C-alpha cells in the first residue's frame, strides 16, 4: 500500500475504533498527514505496521475519585491516566483538572506528549492524566482532600522509572505537593522523582514554574531570528492568564516586545500601553480572581467578553496559551487580515486544523505546540535528573539548559522541514522528527 492510502486507512480506523473523540481524531490527523513524505521514503515502517501501533495507547486507566467538600457533602469525579508510549523512557506528562476532561482530551494530550517528549532529546515516554474536577472556587482544604483521593488510586500506576506526572491546566505546585505527600505516605519511600513541578522544598526544580512560557519565547525567538528579525518593538497578543501565559508575557517583555492582551475563559483585556504583568500575577496567582478585574487597576485598558475574541486585536506575533481549539478559522482570518507574521502555540492544540492551513497558505510562520511548548516537560526532565542525582542546579544552570533544548528543537524541526522541501513547515518538521525517534525505538524493541 502506498503511504498516502496507508495514512488514510489508519486514520479511518482510528475514527472507527475511538468513536466520538473529536480532539483525539484531530491530533492524530495532524500528525499522520505530515508523515506521508517520510513513509514514502521508509516503506519498512509501513511493513512494521508502525502507525497502527503508535496510535494505540499502551494502556489507559480511569477511576472513581470520591471526596468530601467543606460542608460534608460527598462528590464523585472521574480520574484518568494514559500511558501512551514508553519506548523512549518512563511515561511522562501532566495532570489536568478541568470539567471538560474526558477520554478524548486525555488521549489527544497523551498522543501529543509522546512526540513532544521525543523532541526534547531527554529519555521520556508519553503519558497524560487528569480529572473532570473543577478547582474553581474550591477551598484549600477541598483541593487537598481531592488531590489525596486522586493519588490514593493513581499511585498504583506510578514510579520514578515507571510514570512521572506533573501539572497542566488547574494543577500547579500546590496540587503536585499534596499529591506527592499522599504518594510518599502510601509507598513509605521518599521517591521524589515520581512527580515533577514539585515545590522547591522537596525536590522541585528552579525554573520549572517559568519553563513553558520562557521556553515558548526561546522557540519563537528562533523563528523570528530565522526571518531576520527580533522581538524588539513587536506587538504580541497572548491568550490565557495562567501559568504558561504569565511567563510567556514575562519573557516577551524582557525581549523588548509590547504584549497588549491576555484573557481567561470569560473574556480578554486589551492594554494599549502594554499589559501590567504585576497586576495579572496579583489577580491570577495570588488572589484567584477574574481577568476583567484588571480594569480596576488599569482603568484605561479595555475588557471584552468572550475569550475567543482576543484574536481580533492587531498584532505581529500571536501566542495562544489557554486551551485546545481556542483559535479557529474565523480568528485566523482576522489575524491574517491584521497582518500577523508569527503564531506559536503555548497551549496544546489551540489552533484548529483549518486555521493552521490558513496560516500556512498566507505565509504566516507557524510554531506547533509539540515543539514550541516543550519547555515545560523539558524542565520536568531536568527535575527528574536532579532528583536522581540528589542535587539541585541553580536557576541559571536550568535556564541555560532550557535554552539549549529549545534551540535544538527548533533546529530539528527546521532541518527536517528543509529535508522534505517545505522550508517553513515547522509543523511537519516537528511531527516527522519526533515520530522518527519513537518509531525507530519501537522497531528496535521488536513487536511488543
Ligand atoms: P492554567 O490552569 O495555569 O491556566 C489556564 C488558562 O487558560 C487560564 O487563563 C484559563 O482561564 C484558560 N482556559 C482554560 N480553559 C479554557 C477554556 N475552555 N476556554 C478559555 N480559556 C480557558 O494552565 P496552564 O497555563 O498550565 O496551561 C495552559 C495551556 O498550556 C494548556 O493547553 C496546557 O495543556 C498547556 N501546557 C501547559 C504546560 C505546563 O507546564 N503547565 C506545558 C505545556 C503546555 P480560566 O481561569 O477562566 O479557566
Ligand atoms: O503539556 C505538557 O507538556 C505539560 N503539561 C507538562 C508535562 C510535564 O511532565 O512537565
């Protein structure tokens, strides 16, 4: 069978075997289509049924998480962990707490993670987890009890050499700390390397909090350099106001850009003079408030209801840092009309497939998530190394390593794009470079 028909057939099977899982279908579609040129050159991979094997997770569990709120009422949530592919090392990937979490979301995130982790060059397989729990409005005690109940089941599947979760939407150092506490109590061992993104006091790495946002900017900076320009004076539009968005804004400002937007699920703020990051940090990190309250501190800024409207703002560089499918075709068309030159994904799969196609057609330089946002998991990999060596690197040492990793990822995506004769197609470049690492490892490990 030729490569194109092979890809078509596997994709059809994925849709049949995973009905109703639109996010997973899209993630597989995006990767598989870009693999056609490499499968044409490497027919032995088709013979090895590599795609049928790579789209099937090694295993996935889901489980009940009962917990009691402060008023004594009992709630039940559903938790998930997917161990997508362990060919390159222990399963690695974050945990998401958000009411939208379901099979499809976990599978798409796990699938993306597998190629992202391969691109980092660190020995990590792909995994992901989460729960349909909504942390908004919960007390600290409720969060703690929830994390404890979550880990009371999840611990069975983890270990520093087995599966190593971290944070994602709704999960930061506080939640990882509570989960680690429960894990340590159950296994009666101080296996710090079982989770990353921990608080610094017990094995956390300096720089992990900032790593995804900073890494995104290191990657995007390479894209700008490739086109002979810099961030100095550029207008940047960021969506989201969580962990990734905040440190993306911070590094963009350090690079001399003017960031004019940020958002949450309610809407976006536009600050013509540049976002005041101290206000965003106070609202979002310290006080857990809504982004519209930004106007109380910066009355000249504007607030617009509707999170997806953020893309109506004119900018040179757009950095979606909130969630999946937050930048659709209509938004892409507005950005293109307004002269956007660079789009790089801080979130996982924020840009819909038709929006990506529109950017590529219009000559907008596009940085795909699995390359551009790999800074977080890279730093997690560095945290695992520090835990294994029982030492801590300085913030400067970690940042230096992060910069090297992000530059290497850009170089790998770019040179692979050139090899297939599609110079600026970093999406295909990243997909192929990540895929080949995993595929070669799988072939060498035999049919298992
Ligand atoms: P946070 O929980 O810190 O922040 C999430 C942000 O996205 C908030 O501003 C939130 O707004 C917004 N958001 C979430 N869901 C929606 C939605 N359905 N519609 C609109 N806005 C939404 O998460 P992170 O910053 O950690 O994660 C953001 C993205 O980056 C995710 O796609 C995640 O998978 C990805 N990522 C994260 C990494 C990490 O290390 N943390 C690493 C690599 C990628 P609100 O508060 O209103 O919900
Ligand atoms: O999507 C991601 O890469 C993350 N949420 C970070 C995963 C990790 O293990 O640090």
